[in-house]
């Protein structure tokens, strides 16, 4: 039985941290400060007051529109905050008060910041990876990884994506190569393959869905990082129990 206070705290923390990583994902690729100016409407400059900044609920109270000028606020922000809240809560329910939970929190938040950055600018800023990768590596070891697992995972993630990068001649960004190196660091060699498989599957479904509904043209590039983030977190949470189940069948 998971303790409710810890769970509730994790959910709120997930929403709050994600409203911060949303700002990081919007501003860092544009080389803007993440501290100043305070959050404001890009259309009219209306500065958000404290209650308007409350994750998810602020958006609902405003009915998705700016209080100053009525411009629609992208639903991506509250959606990400909701995903962050669920992800933090779920991680806590799985791993309790442990280094693995902290690893899951920072891993998820890094992926959400990069997904937001990719959605808003099609960029994967190096600086975000540079700041989080060492922390993730240390936490992976503290939560019990064998010494070679993060290294082999990072090497494999890098090798596969770099190969695809050179073969596809621009179909894949250099950012995706660095991102999968970081993912391999956390997931290890087996699961980086699982994550790559899931990310490609999700990316293909999203791409086909967008084309069928005519949301995008055939040649238009689609941000891939949101699919990578989803496939990666599903792997992080479920791969161990999936393989346990699978090998029990055999
Ligand atoms: Zn406005």
C-alpha cells in the first residue's frame, strides 16, 4: 500500500516541475532567460498572476484563453503538466521513497522539457542534456545499475542512432542521436532497444494520424521527441515486468 501523502505530494510536485520545464522548453532553445521576464501572453504581453500560473487549474479557470486579449492558450501546456503529474505519481507508487523514484522524476522532466522544446522550435538544446545527463548517470548507479550497463546503453544508443543519422541524410536530427545516448545511459542496452522500437512505433502512428487528418503535409517534418519521450517512459516503467512475464511464459 502506497502512502497517500507521498503520492499526493509527488503528483503536485510533478505538475509544478512540469510548468517549469514547459518554460525551459520554450525559452532555452530561443536562448532566452528562464527567470525573466515573468510568464506572459505572447500576443498582448499580459503578465500572468499567481492563480493563472497554477498548473492545469489556471488553464481551466481561464477556459484556455488569455485574460488580457482572449487569445487561445496552447493546450499543450496543461496537457504536459497533467502528464508530469501522472508520471511523478505513478513513479512514486512504483518505487516509493527511493533513488529510483528520483531518477524517474528527473528523467521524465528532462524528456518533457526536450519534447516541449522540439514542439515549439524543432530543436533539442545541448545544454539541457549537459545539465541532466551527469545527474542521471549518478542516480542510475545509486539505484543499483551494474557499472557497465549505463556505459553499454549509451554506446548502443549512440551507435544505432548515429548510423541511422548518416544513412538517412537529414531524416533524423543530430539532437536525436544525443538524446538516445542519454536514454541509453539510464535504460541500459536491452531497454534502449525497447525504447527505440516503441518510439518508432508511436512516431509512425502519430505521423500517419497527422497525414490522414491532413494536419500536416507529406513532406513536413514532424517533431519526433514527444514520441521518443513517451516510448522511453513506457519502457522505464513497464519493461522489467514485461520481460519477467514473458520469460515466465517460456
Ligand atoms: Zn493576451
